[in-house]
């Protein structure tokens, strides 16, 4: 079985290093030099870890197959997988991104979108829900807001607080609205003078 452990981000420096979004609880075990990853898309791999180091909270990886920034740029967005015999049976606490992506997101019995990604963050993870109109909504992946994940039936039940789905839209409009109000306010005193 393959288990996703990271997603490659942007290049770092000129020697072919890349930033990675870590999707494992044990990065110190997964990203040791000599480790070979299966890569999606397959045309980008396999990749063998040459170096692994932390720059603040960001993991930087170098690969034997990647010598410069140009090659590193072609890896942006690629997913890194390891071959694993079995998953921990006692690990009932968490979910892996590959288990969640594609599940229907529901509020009550109403479908509100599909899970398109899992962003693992230092404080709490975020589910990325893509709505039918193509917007992305970030949902804190905590039990109070995501009380049920039903892999067998293909859905995630959400109990979002009021306004969570609207907040992204409002956030995008408020600065524009405020900007036009302030422009009118500035114009009015000039007109009076």
C-alpha cells in the first residue's frame, strides 16, 4: 500500500532543494537520506532523499535526481508516497489525505461540496472544501466542526458555526467596499471646498 507523506512546494535556493508540506507525524523517520519516494505524477519520480533540513518551520528536501532550481520547479505540486506494508491499526485518531480527498462534504443532509485537500498545520489541520461554484473553503478539522468522517459511505459531516462558509466571500469583498467608501468620503470634502 502507498501512503502519502508530503507534497512538494516551491524551489528553495539554486541547488535543487524544495519546500515540502509534511503530511506525516514522523518526519524524522520518513525523510532520511537514502529514502526513495514514489511520486505522483509518476513522470516526476522516483525521488531519493539527498538531504533534509528545517528552515524555521519549513522542511527543505534535496533529491539525488534534482541538481538545480529549474528541475526543482518542475516538481511543484508533486506528491510523495512511501510503500508501506500496513498502517498502524491502533491509529484511530487521524485520517490520511488520500482517505479524505473526494469525499462529499455535508451539512446535515445537504451536500455543500467535496473535500479537495487536507492542509496539515502546526496548530490544527484544515480541510479544504471545494464548493459546486469552484470556491475553496477552509474548515478547521476538529471534532466540534467535523463530528463524523464516513469513508465507507463517502462523506464528511460538518457542523460549521454560523457564517463559516460565507466568511471567505465577505473577506474578499470588504476591502473593496471599504476602499470605495473611503474614496467617496475623500471626494466629498473636496467637492464642498
